[in-house]
């Protein structure tokens, strides 16, 4: 059974359209979190991320991604929810010299890892090493030359890489 993935994009950011995100995200969630029944992502602006960062983490500043680990629900196991700032992703992509779509995937991968329980602030580099390996698998150049697009790598062995209470994990 495949997890239900709810993508919320109220500002209609073109780079965060479901038809662009879901084909990459669904296999990632299926591989890294088999057995989960649901996962949610909201693409928002800097103001929303700053407000959530202040409310849930006590940090008054914009961040690029916040993760809210899930847990058991009456419907099954909810992996969690991830909140991503598309404007921050745009800035970071420009600074790194790659496309926004790739940056959104980097942030989604990071958020999924937090929802699985990883915490780079306390694990002595374990999450960072795992994330680096997963980027090699999940963020390879698309041979089709689609303007910086990326696809999931196929044919390699999968590698593995945050509980309820609405405690957010983030980087800001």
C-alpha cells in the first residue's frame, strides 16, 4: 500500500505543483518509510515559516524547512508534516547554482529524515552523513536535460535515513 501524500500549495508556487513534486516524493517516502499511511507537505512563504519557527521552536527567524513528526492515528501511521518556505528555497538554489526544484527535493528529503526521528543537532553528524548518501541516490542529474531537473536514481540498493507532540525540527 502506498502512503497518502497530501501536498498543500495555497500560494500556487509553480515549482511546488503536485505534478512536479509527487512523482519524486512518493517513491522516496515508500522506500524510507515503508508502512506509513500518510505524509503531509505545505509549501508556504517566509512569513509563515518565521511564525511557525517562533511558535514551535522558540526561534524568531525565517527558516527553510520545519518538520513535525507524526505517529499512530486511527487511520494508521502518519509519518508527519513538513513545512517548506519556497522563497527560501529559491534563494538557496540561486546561491548554490542549481534549480529550485532540486532545492525543494533537498528540503523534502531533510524533512522526511526529521520525521523519521533523525536530528542533526544532537546526533554527532549521523543524519548529515546519511543525508549525503541519500542525496547521491535520490538527487541525480536527469539525463533528459530538463533544465536542472532531477529524478530518483534506479537500480541501486536503498539506503535508510522524526513522534507526535507537534515539536518541530528545523534549521533556523
